[in-house]
């Protein structure tokens, strides 16, 4: 159940744009904005390239990177597929 609120002040044109997009997707404004904000928040978090580790965590991380790779049949099959953009068109 939603019990927290977020209030925004927007320009009328921004509100109208959001309302229009929400209607296209069959959503109300709140659901549309919440979904869009959460998607963007996840993208920002996933794009982070800097992370901090303790000495022990760093050693474990380096050990995983240095370990020999394990055989992965699915990955091998995927890498063997010729991408469609490299195939020559049939004449």
C-alpha cells in the first residue's frame, strides 16, 4: 500500500505532456510518473562504475576476476551465432 507522498510543482505544459503520455499508455499520471522515475533511478544506480570495497571484499573480487573461467555451454552457443547484421543478404 502506498502511504508516502511526493509532491512536485510543474509548468502547465509539462503536466499536459505527462498527462498525454500517461493516457497513451492507459495509466494515470501518478502511476506513469512513479514508473518513469523508478526506471530512471534504477538506470542511474546501475550506471555507477565506482564502488567501495573493504580490503577483504577487494581481495575476493580480484580473486574472482583472476580465476579461470568456467565452461558455459549457453554462452558458447550464443557466441557461435552469426549476428543478423553481418549476414550477407540472399540474392
